[in-house]
């Protein structure tokens, strides 16, 4: 997570492969275990048809290794 505003639900992720910013979809937290997101938190996600992150899941060092640069 790069940033998240719990009041509005707006948030931005940073893709770890190409370092692009990805906006959260309006319903990104629906059905997930998340009620709050914090900067630096690792998450997995799916992109919707508009290129927004949705279906957030917990990320970890094991399943989301740091890319080789």
C-alpha cells in the first residue's frame, strides 16, 4: 500500500514489478478481511476492467517476493 484514506476509501498501491501506481476500486475491501489499510502493507489483488485493484488479499514475503532489479 502506498496510501489509503479510510474516510473516503481512496487508496493507491504500488505494483512491485513495474512500480506503477494502481488506484483501488470503489469496492476493493468488500468481502475481504481488511477494514483498514496502512502504508507499506503488502497485499495481493486482482485488476478490474478499468485497471483498478480489487479483491484484496493478504500478501507476504513468501508469496510476493521482492523483484530482482
